[in-house]
């Protein structure tokens, strides 16, 4: 029996479903490649359906490989015309991937810090959390962390780390913490029902000044103020970390302070 010479075997063509299955894509994607001119339309069979050649599958495989590498379809066609034309695309893609890798590393670091420090504490910058190390467990309140979060947004990690000194002193001094709570409550009581010239406004302002002086004395006595100096000596601010100035950020903060309470704050800042 004579064997038929391969040159006389009719060329084999496959349907779009087989082409999609072999190349790991979908018929819908292949039709899209035809629409955008990335893959030439193949000949059709007697049933008017597309029939794909070996060369078509090769091109589909290259398209799939480029897509897996992150090359956009619009840029893929350049790879089939000139090696030089794709070089710029690859350079841009490499730069983008490097940025994405840096972002993934940043996110991974943040997640690990949240796991190590606690979900809220770990969201603050490392400079702030390092400053708060050694604080007795449970002595930091949620409101303290909220304040530090806002301060970090306005003044950056260094500003928040300096403010953390205040919470360090309160956390280790129950009497000061109790006095802080009392003065805070007195200020909150200066609502819209209290006139600006009400004697209570000046009284609470004086209490605020006395408390702040006592807190500052406690910070000096504990040596925490010297630790603050070290922060300024060692801190290197990351480039372009904030998109707004402190003044802009402060101006965008909502607040709900009565005129009496605002006047109290003004008086508290003035020398007696």
C-alpha cells in the first residue's frame, strides 16, 4: 500500500472554538482581535465559518503571551511589525511594573505593621508607633489614635510623633488624664446656649491653661521633651508625602465649635 505524500494532504484548518481552546483564550477575544486588526480575518469554510491555520494559532499564542506580560492590545501590533517600535512600550511597561512592585511592597509592609501593632495603631506611621512603644496596654484611647491620625495628615509623621508625647504623659499619669477629661468636658459644655461673655468661658480657659502648664511640667520632669529633640535630629521626611500644606489641610477640616468655645480657646492661648 502506497503512503500518500504529505504534500498532497489537504491543509487542516480548525474552527474558532478549537483555536481558542488551544491558545488559552476565548472565541469572543479572538473576534475582538479581528475587529481591531490585531489578527487578520482567516478564510471561511463552506459553512461560512472561520477556519484558522497553524500561522493564525502562532499569532494568537504571541498575542496571549504579550497580554500576560501586561502589554496592551493596541501596543501588541507593533511587535509584529518592528522590534524597535515595541522597545518604547516595553520601557514604559517596565517602569510601570517597578512602580506597582514598590506599591505592593508598601502595602505588604503596612499589613505586617497592622498585624504587629494592631489594626488602628499600625495605620499610623512607623515614627509615631515607635514613639508610643512602651505605653501601658489599654492606656491609649481610640480618641488619642484618632487625633494622631488627623495630626499626621496635617503636619506629617514628625508632627504626630511630637504630639504623641502628650499622650505618653497622659498614659503614665492617671491624675493628669483625669484632669484632662474634666477640662475637656468643661469645654464641651460651652455649647451654643452659653454666651461668649459668660464668666464660665474665662474660667474654663484658665483651667485649660493650668492643665497645659501641668502637662508640660510633667513632660519635662519625665525627660520626654529630650526624646522630642532626638526626633528632629533623626527624622528625614519622605519626598512629596503630603499633597496639601498644613494651612490648606486645616482649612478643609470640619468643626462644630460654638462661639463660646472658640472664645475659650482664644483666651486659653493668651497669657493670664
